[in-house]
């Protein structure tokens, strides 16, 4: 074969090889760009969901903690107040009960004065959970009033002994509902 034919064949093969390499590289770059765009979109969506969960979930988590604190303080106040009419069973002196009640009452009043429960309750945008939490607080308040004025409500005395346990169950139900809402976010 002549030299010019060999040169033409080598140059043609090199040109075809270069074109193929160019197109293959271009396809790989396009594929990489598409994959990068998909990964960026997935990361953006994940960040959006995470941010949404943080924004919407924070009030629920605060309410969950504050509800537990409010219920603990309320339960202490109510059970101490119930000792006024169950003193026979507790064996404590009237002076001891009054000191305990005074301490629990001061703790409860300081808690109410802080306004934390109300503040957190107002940040929750779930009406059902907010209403249930408020109902629990009001029920503890009513129970405290009945215990403090037990002579005026003799027919409600059996209720004062069983209701704190029931309220504890209701607190756990609201906690469970809050956890369910957090999982849905």
C-alpha cells in the first residue's frame, strides 16, 4: 500500500477515534450532570423536610416536656391537698400537711407566674392537642379546688382519690398523640 493511503487511513482512524471519544465523553458528562442535578434535588428536598420537621416539631417537643412538668407539679399539689381529708390514712400531722401544701402551692404559683405552659401552648398549631393539654390543666385545677374545699364537696371525695391516676393516663395519651404528630412530619 502506498504511503498516502496509510497516512489517510491512520488519520481517518484517528479522527473517527477522536470523534468517538468526544461523543462518549460528552455523554458521560451529560449523564453526570443529570445525576448531580437529581442528587442536588434529593438533598434539597431532604433539607426542606428536615427544616420543616424542626420548625413544626419544636413546639410539639416543647409542649411534650412542659406538659410533663405541669402534670408533675399539679399532681404534687393535688395529692398534697388531698391529704387534708385523708389525713387519717397518711399518719402525718396537720402542721406537716400545711407545710407540704404551702411548699407545693408556692412551687405551683411560681410555675404559673412564669407563664411557660401558656407560652408554649400558644405556639402549637394543632388545636386538638392544645385543647387536650388545657383540659388537663383545668381538671387538675378543679381537683385542687375540690380538695381544698372538701367539706363543701363531700360527694366528690371519692373522685379526688381516683382522678389523679386518670389524669396521668390522659397526660400519657396526649404525649402519645404528640409523638404521633411528630412522626407524621
